[in-house]
């Protein structure tokens, strides 16, 4: 049984870990970070929540089956790879879309690389949580 202090602190820490995981996901395009480490940090938040509140509460907070999250991540990563083929390039070739640029400017760059990183994030988050929840429920 965990204490009231651990439960209260966990609610704050989980939010911070999830925000930091998104930061690491978005930062990974130009600097160290990316989908893998972001997914691990996000999974750590839910694992901490499971330790403090129980596995059933953590599954409820996640609001989706971890295996479904991992499968969706695989689909997103595959979609990022197929985008290169649709553009006439090799599979997993980065494609860029520039939004809202004024005349003579490119605008906000969006890439399939970010989409692939998002897929990796979801795969890692789902896979790690599937394993940890299964181990926790065995006990």
C-alpha cells in the first residue's frame, strides 16, 4: 500500500513526465531525443502511476489498450515510409510539406520524419506498457 504523499506526488510527476516525453519527441528532429526516448519517458510516467495507484487505475488513465497503441504506432511509421513511395522516391525517404508561408517564404515545415518519430513513440510506449502491465498483473 502506498502512502498519500506518494499518490499525490505521482499525479504531479506523471504530468511532468508526459510533457517532457512530448518535448523529447519534438526535440529529436534536430537534437538528441526522438520517438524512442520520448516513448520510454512517457511509459515511465504510466509505470509510476501504476506503482502508486495500481495497474487497473493506470490502464484507466491510459484510456487505450497498450497493444492497440503499439499497433497504431506501427501503422503511423509505415504510413511515413509509404509517403516516400507515393512521391516517387525510395521507401522511407523524407518528404516535406511547408504550411502558411508568405510569398517567397517556405512557411512551417512538416515532414514524414516527424510522422515516423511519432510512430516510434507510440510503438515504444505501447510495447513497454504491455510488458510492464502484464508483469504487474501476474503478481
